[in-house]
């Protein structure tokens, strides 16, 4: 997978937990529903991931579209982009759906470069989303 350290969790732990989640989702167990609706922007198409802030508690995964998920992981290096992304999502913007293969290149060349793709503006807006609950303090590796 090529994962890096995140919130004090090693690449090996993150990969093991991801394999565990994949097994749970594939099992069809209703206690482990496969992510299908982004908790931030309400996207239902394209790749939807299960995001974890704490890999010691895999049951706390939050479903996020690949765009919300990848931009979230870039929040420490791209603080201004992150703040703008949060604002847009809270105002009802939904990024276009992306698949796993194309996502990182499109996000890097677009959103992370300050170029906002056309998306859908949903009529419902919120003052806060899951994205607003995330810490901006980076937990050191190991």
C-alpha cells in the first residue's frame, strides 16, 4: 500500500488495520457496513474510504469520499487549502466523484494547487462537518 506514519500509527499497523477492515466489509456483517456515503460532503459515487484517526479502534472508521480523505491527509502541509476545503464543504460543495486510480494525481494537480474543480453545490449546508472535528496538531511518528 505504501502508507506512512499517521497520528503516531506505523505503516505496518495501518496496513494491518486496513486489511482487517476490508475483511469485515467483505463479510457482509451488518455491524461493519461498507463505506458508501461520505460523512463530509455526502458523495455516494466514486471511491468511498473508511478513514481512521485512531488505528487502535478500527470500529471508529468514518466513511469519506476519496477526495475528502486525501485532502484531509494533506491538511498539515497545506493549511490554507485545508481551510478553504472545509469552508466549501460546509457551504454545500461536493467534489466530483473520483476513482482510486485517478484520485491522487487529479487532487494534486487541482485542489492542492488551488484549482477547484467544478462540483455539485448541494442545497443543504451545515455549519460544521466531520472535517471540522479534526485536530491540526500532528502526532509524531513512533
